[in-house]
């Protein structure tokens, strides 16, 4: 019924042995971090209890003794992650806890802390679903362990909220996130393992099944990675390195996922050299230990369906998101501040061929700071054996020429001094039809002051070397760097994959070049400029009307033939960008892209972000609740309601 339970157990045992071998010297004999340990900066409260879980599960007597010392040496505080981990320790390993360690955990899980998880902020409200799923486990496990019915009832209500969400939508709000969707599946698997009523266990299993639909069918087997787009992503996700979704896929599928934790994080104490990591190798190892600390109940038929897919392959489904701001809101009786990003719903779509997978979110997830609403994943060679054989493209609107790898100030969007990624300073909508994607951008409100440059950048991952060829129109950039004063298409060849990027008619506010290509240590960056010059302060309304965007076309060498033939395919592209109905009454932006048999058209108001219509090939955009090539989605849990 469930896929490869024995294989899951074998892989878990192997990883826990490695964690005990590689990490026990992070702590002294009393359970404190060793002073000046190289991993200390990225390992905090939640990670300490994740180490406890891993050491308890390892079965090693010395590791279990150290786990007890870690608990008693820990200073606890409020955290969205740690209460769940603490309850897992109590529920699973109560008989291995020493009295002072047990007392420390139960003192931490006091009523004041647990009540935080009953608040409306922890509901499934179109925001961070990983918090809500962890909260559901925390409340249910606390109800069981502490024998308090009110926690049980609150946890059951959380679970019911998720069921209702999956009745309304194809995916959760925090959908297809390589970091956070695995946490949701992990929580449902752990809830299903609790000694709950048959009704609650079945609800958890049904929710887990739907989350596996997200994880399995966004998986691109020829690159061994989750295809985009991503509702929330960090640099390790955007560039298709090993992170949480690969961890879950490996535990489920084993060595069929040829790039996996065992040959990246666990090749030795410090992992494989050159890997891009989220935080540190110590964090990645113990994050793996956390996410495998369950038994996954993925129905075998879903795995078989995934393995037997044929190409082209399509996945599409709906999601919803809450309204958002960048800061706590002022007293409504004392403020005239009306700024709030709207709530709504959208469609996430992914198109796959063996050589590549391209995906688009029609509306960004809340503030859109961390999403990859456009994402291209592709293989650079016919046979992928390691990370260097994979590359990606994603997009960011960037103000003031912020640089990858530097500490950039994003304090106006609530992320001061962020170094781990380039955040998106734009708002966008996306339109997708198979091999063609259109992205329409404007800058985020509130960023209109002290502006020295505005550009929309395509980030082509280059950690293991840049692309083979790049052309600006008819001009090849022999050194892979250059610029064009006029807007022009950008053509890219990398292995068996060809790409064309067409800048849409966008605002020219003064610039030296319209298109610029630059190399950095980790990316080749293609930028379309709105402005570059002296620092300016823009009027807010005018700032919101600044327009940028691109159309991406992707083909495989097998389909298009030579790269020259691919570039000639797009000689007759027609792009229209205009203010629909003039600008006396309202600002309605009309953008049309036409090529061969493909026509994408959108009319929207950039200020309100309201969309009048989107048409694909003359028909209104369809947004099915959930559609997966070859899968009868009507038979999935919650789909008939």
C-alpha cells in the first residue's frame, strides 16, 4: 500500500549512523556547543533538539547519553519549530530520558507556550503553511502526552482547516517549495503515526497523499530535482542543489535519486566540497535527520504513476494566499496608510520535457520576496550524474544594482542585511503555455526613494561554469559579457537546451544600456534596464507604473535542430506593449506576444494588480483545480467535494 517502507527504514538507519559519527563532537560532555565551533553560527535552539532526535534514533548508547545532556544544557525559548521536536522526543523516547531532561522538556512545553499555537496567526491562512502543520502536530501531541482535551480539539481543528484548503485548491498556499512543502508532508506523516482516532489518522494520511502529489509530480527525474516554480525558495533551491525536497525524495525512492544527501552532505564529516549549502553542512546534515524522522505513507500507485510518465508532461493546480505587508500594521483609527498587498488565488503550472522543466506562478506568494514565480530547470548534458550537470534560470527585479554574495540592505521590505540570496524587489504576474512563459513586472511599492538603478535580471546559474553561448540579437558575446543600447532578444545555448528571452516593451527612464550581460562567481546575469543614473526619488504612483518583463521560449536541441535554426525560429516575433484605453481614466497595461501559433495577451492594472483578462491563443486562461498528465485527479482525497 505504502511505497518501500523497508527501504525507508534502511536509509534512515544509515543516515542516523552518519549523523552520530560526524556531529557528536559539536558538543562537549555537558551538552554545550563547543566554543568557536565552525558550525555554531548556523545551529541554534531548534537544531539542538533535532540533534537530540537523531541521537535518540541512532540507537548508540553514547549518543543517547549526549542527547540527555544536550536537553539539560539548553536554554529554551519560543520557536515555531522546537515545540514539535520536543514533543517528538517525549512521545517517542520517554523511556530513554533521564529525569532532569524530561523535566526540562515538560517545563518548556508550558501552557503559555502551547497557547501560541492555538492563535489565529498559526492557522492555515494563506501564508506559512509549514507553521500551521507543525502547529497541528504540536497541539495533537501535546494533547496526548499531557492528556489535555483542549489541545486535542485545537489540533483537530487545524487538521480540518488543511482538509478544507485541499477541498478548495489543488495545492497548499506554500506550494511546491523545496524548503517548506517537505515540512508539511513530514508533519502529516508524523500526525498519522500518533495514537489518534481513526478519523484523525485518516485525515492526516489523506493530506499527506495530496502533499505527495505536489512533491512527486513536480519532480523532474532526469535532473533528480524538483521543478519550479517555487512559492518560497532560497538560493540552494533556486539553483537546484540538494535541499529538503531531495531529502524526502531520496528517503522514498533511494538511489533512483542519483544526486542525494548521501553523496552530497554525507560523503564525509564536512560533506562534498563545492556544494552550495543552506547555512552550513552541519545544518544540512541535521535538517536531513529531522525530515527523515518519520515513516512516510506515500501510496505506491503515485510512485508508479510518476515513474511511468511520458513527455511532454504537465502539472497545473490552484493555490490561495493571504494579504500581506512588509511591517506590522498601524492602528486603523489613527492611520491613513492603505498599503496592503491583496489576497487572492492563482495557478501554478509546470511543463516538462526530458531536457528541461519550466514553471510559472500566475500570482506571487504574498510579498513575493522569496518566490521563484518563473523557474527553468535543465540538464547541461545528456546524462546527469552530479550537480555540475544541472543548471537553472530564475528572475529578480533589482534596485540599486545589488550584488549576489554581498550583504544587501532590504530593510524596506523587512529583510535588513540579507546575504544568502538576491531578493525580488518587484511585483509580477505570470502567464504560461508549455514552452513559452511571459512575466510582467513592476517595482514594489515603498521602494521609490533613493533609486539609482532599476533592472529586471535573469539569473543563470554558473557555479560550475557559464553557459556555452549567449547572443544579443545577431551579435554573439564571445566572452559572455556585453551590452546593447537598444532592447533586443537574448539567445542562450547550454548543452542540449536552447533559450530565447524577449524583453517586453518597458519604461525607459534614462539608461546607458537597455540590455546588459555580466558574469559573477555564481551566475551569468542578463538584465533589462528601466533606469540607470543619478539617485532619484520617484512619485509613488509613477513608480508603480514602471513596466518591465520578458517572454521566455525554451526548446531542446532534439526538437529545434541547430542553435542557428533555433534563433531563426523567432525572426517573426511580434510584441505589443501599450496603455489600453488610454490613460485619462485609468492605467490598464496591455501586453501581447505573438510567435507562430502562440499568442499570449494580458490586460492588467499595475497599481491595483487587478487583471482584466488573460488570453492564450485567443481563449481565456484556464485554471483547473488540479491537473496532472496521466493521473485521474478526481480519485484523489478531497477532489470530489
